[in-house]
C-alpha cells in the first residue's frame, strides 16, 4: 500500500501575511486527519515562517530548488545542508520551469537529487514531456532519459529514498490536464522502468501526477492504479481547493 502524497508548489508566490492565512487551515486539517501525506513548498525566504506554523502538525515543508554544490563561492545558491538545517524535509528537483527557464540539464538535476539525499532530505524528482515531444511520440523516451540520469547517479535503490512526479509540461499551469488514461500509461511506464532495475523500489516508489490538478479532476486522476497523489501548483494557493484535492486522495 503506497500512502498518497499531495504536495503544494507555491512557485514564486506568497507574503508573510498571506502565508499565515494559507497555512493555518491546512495545518488544522492535517491535525484533524487527512487520507494522505501533505507537503507544501514555499519560496526559500518563507521556509522558517511556514516551518514554525507547521511545527508538530504532520504537515511537511520543503523547498522548490536546491544547489548541486555543498558550500562555497556560489552566490545566490542554497545548499541541501542549509535546507536540512532550517528544518525542511523535502525538495523539488528537475521541475520543468527549472529545466526550461534556468537551463538545468539531466546531469544537474541528478546532482541535485544526490545532494538532497546526502543531506537527509527527500527529493521529489520531476519528469515530463513538452507538447512537441508528446505529439512526436517521444513521451516515453523523454521521461525514461530524465529518470535514467538520476538512476545512473544514485542507483535505483537510492531513487527509492525520494519520490517521483510525472508532470507533462503542456499541462502545467495551462488548465489542460492529462486524462486519467494518459497519466496512468506514463506512470505505469515509469514504474516498469524502475522495476526492471529494482523490483522492490519499482513497486513501492510513490509517483505523483502534476499538471493542472484541481478539486474537480483530482479524484479521477488519483483513482488510477499507479498515481499515488499529486504535485499541485496553482490550486495549492487556495486552501479550500487544496484541501479538497487532499481529501480526493482517499
Ligand atoms: C506545478 O507547479 O508543478 C504544477 C503542476 O502547476 P499547476 O498545478 O498549476 O499546473
């Protein structure tokens, strides 16, 4: 049984006042019991604030990015050890916005995944194809390549210390959602890719779906056999909707 995970990626949104209003109802709901593990990913500067609000509630707090370096003259970077030091438990690596807008290639993403593990963080590896790649029949080869880079760096067993998120780029922030059939097909493919290296990890790794998950499409996506929850962007900024998505993970 893979316990579902719902992860809210706030992207570059938030303010001290707004975060307090957003997190309070989530903390209350987590304390009351939800059918899934719940994680939020605020911008770096708000991590201490959100960690304080979430303290001892069961709500997990992670970062949206991490450096692939451990320390030194890397102006503007934040290391995995620093994130662990302030109390973050998780980190996103390889989000398509990082890959497309900030030039992160597969090797950098793999190095970030390894850095996160070294500091005791749980990385969430994001993979996904663009619209062009899907339309030219390359979805499987793209996600297999993105996944293989991390497996080559850390091994299949250590991949299992993280989580995987399938996020078709064409569905992120666009209102276009993969159909449950499309999501299930890619999740099953990814699970198979992992299982042929390590059957135990293939079966146990939690694979989240991301891409315009909303309260009204969450239940059908989460009902798919190989979909173990969601990575939620826009809808994670609305507490009512985010909690409706969490409840749909039952
Ligand atoms: C994301 O940011 O990872 C994401 C899936 O965004 P959205 O839910 O807004 O499509």
